[in-house]
C-alpha cells in the first residue's frame, strides 16, 4: 500500500551539489505528484543553502524542514515520509537505504548504490525482507544514444555479441575533481572503479542483458597524487587551494570563492564539518587509482575490455561491439579539450564544462554490418545533464510510473505501461554493476582474476 495515497512525501538525504537536481525536480515539475517534505544532512549550512535556492525559485514557499543525520528516523516518522532520495557520500548510502526500507519507505539512491560487498548484501537482504522498492539513479541508461545502442543490439543488427571494447576518458577538469574531493579516499567512494565505472559496467550489463562472471584488472595512480606530482614537477606546496598563494595560477586548483555555488555549498559550510572541497590533486592522501584496465567475461560468453583514464585532454568515450554479423561503434565527445581557465557558476558545470560552448564535441553511432556500407544511426539529441539522461530519468522516477507514484511492495515500477527498454534499475542492477568494480579493485590488489560470485552472490 502506498504510504500516502494523495501526494507522496519525500525526503532527500545528502544536500550537496547533486541534490539540487532532485530538489529542483521535486519543487518544480513533479511538485504536484510528490512533496519535498524534509532534508537530512550532517551539515545544516548546506541544507540552509538549498532552502535558500528553493525560496528563490518559489517565493512564498515555506522552508523544507531540515534534520540532522542523527534525527533520520524521527524525520521519517514526523514528516510521514514515503520516499527517500539518498544522495550523500557513497559510503553512507547503504545505511540510509536500509533504514528507510525498514521504516516502510521506498528509496531512490544515487549511484554507486554502495561501496563494498557486505553493504550491498545488507541492501539486497533489506529489500527482500521489506518488499520496498530500491531504484538506482543510473541516468546514463536514459541518454537517447544509449537507448539507440540497446535497441540496435536487441534487434539483432550485429548478431550475437562476442566482445565489447570500451574506453572512457575523464578530462583534466572533471577527472581531477575526484582527487580534490572526498572521492580521493577509497573508503568513501570505492575508487573510480566503483564511483565512476559503476555507470559503465551497468550500461554493459544492460546493453548485453547479461551478468559479469570473471574480472581481471590492473590499475594504479599514474598522474595525480604527491609522488607522481613531484616526479613531473606538477606538485605545488599547498593542502587546499583557498587562501594558499602556492595555488595561484595552478590549472588543477578549483577556486571555491570564485563560484557563488561552490562558495555557498562548501567554503561557507566548512566551519561545521571541516570538509575541504578544493584539496591539492598532487597532495598526499590519495588512495584511488587514475588509470585502470579491466577485462571481464560475462555469463553470455562475451568479453569486455574496458579502460578508464582520469587525466585525459578531452572527455568522452568510445565503445565498439563486435558481433557475429557486424560491429556497432559509438563515439561521444563530451568535450574536445580542457580549458585551463573554465569558470562557471554551476557546480556541475565546473566539472563538466557544460557552460563552455567551444569545447562541445560530437556523437556518432555507426552500424557496420558485414558486407554493407557503414550506416549512421541518429538518436534524439540529449538536452540537459548527462546527454539528456537526467530529465528522462526524472520522468521515470517521479512521473506517473515511478516509485514516487506509490506502489510500495510491488518490487517493480508503479502502475502503468512498463518501459520497453527496461531502464528502471533496481537493487540487483546496482549490485551487479558494483560487483565488476569491486572485483577489479580486488584484482588490482592481488594481480589475479576474481570470480564475481566469490565477492557477492547476487
Ligand atoms: N548520477 C550522476 O550522474 C551523479 C552526479 C553527481 C553525483 N552523483 C552522486 O551523488 C552523491 C552526492 O554527490 P555530490 O557530488 O552531491 O557530493 P557532495 O560532496 O556535494 O555532497 C555530499 C553531501 O552528503 C552530506 N553527507 C556526508 N556525510 C553524510 C551523512 N553521514 N549523512 C547525511 N549526509 C551526509 C554532505 O554534508 C554533503 O552535503 C554521490 O553518491 C555521487 O556519486 C551522481
């Protein structure tokens, strides 16, 4: 039974940069279906900043009640919450997901669903025990060009798939950002194999309709970190950029005071938790990798060669599917080069360069069937964040058929027509993408292949 049949009441946990995507949706286009009824974070300042933005967008709307992390259960009870959006630091996701499910709520969680196998187990067990819905916000599934890949493969256009070759490049702005923030500590993020590649491993699982079996990987810290920085003369003597003369002119430094959003959300919030969002990418304490090579064998028999680089001159990805009747190739250039001076007032654009027109690149999806000329496949252009995936995912999460529509206990989408592309990702999908990254991390440590089911039997 839905907890609130009239208008579902939703809480957002973790009010950082990404949360704005959800708070804007819930106070804007989806406000008539779902009520943003509470915020929860360890940092009261950041919640106040979000309330300020909401008030600016919706004059006269009363502030959303804000709760400290310790008051999570009280918030669920007092605010009669039916849906929890989990959007905080990755290592904290599992705790909120499980507690929300235990309290009878459904959950939308940001990716990665969690950061290790025991945490994933807890979520899967809680989901089964409570019958609540868990949806993982894999927005890349909703990018129209990724949908076109799925349709083309499912139509059998290249026959049976033997292998996938997938390279993802993060540029010097976006890639570097993971080394300035909490992500640089593997205990927080699981490293980029978990935090970032969870999107990519999920896409492959979804595109191929299969599951990972064996993973072998090599990875390390090649470019960022203190040792590499010193060796190449890129290191500068500062811990965090703000107030450090040594950071002046450093193209790898982010300047919180220059961006109204970053200043409000992080610099002005430091007094409460001491969190510095502008750490030196060539400073000590980096425990994640920046260059990762992965080889996966799937239950279908297909293989994947995957590479993630976090220090590239441009951002985007190339994927090739080799099939028994041809090959499908995708090239996406999200940026063609990295400006050293990019400035913008939107936190996401600071990382992605979305406001900088001359960096924009192209998207090409090419079908090369045996004995035929290559054919370009046109996909709808993707407006908005993540190639248009963000706005489409919101409609699926909070629109007529998403968990926000009610239907607690159904374990699937709400009432209405199912999505032919099967884009809604649940806790099992979250765990299946996670396990590839966890196995890669294990393989980095041991130098040996890892069986996915030895880490997590899903
Ligand atoms: N799908 C996507 O494309 C996408 C894009 C960006 C971020 N994300 C995800 O969103 C999440 C948040 O990322 P972000 O960039 O907003 O990070 P952020 O650092 O800006 O925000 C994290 C927030 O979590 C809060 N927090 C920390 N510990 C907490 C705790 N114990 N309880 C409650 N709140 C706590 C922090 O105070 C902060 O407000 C991450 O899981 C990230 O992977 C997803």
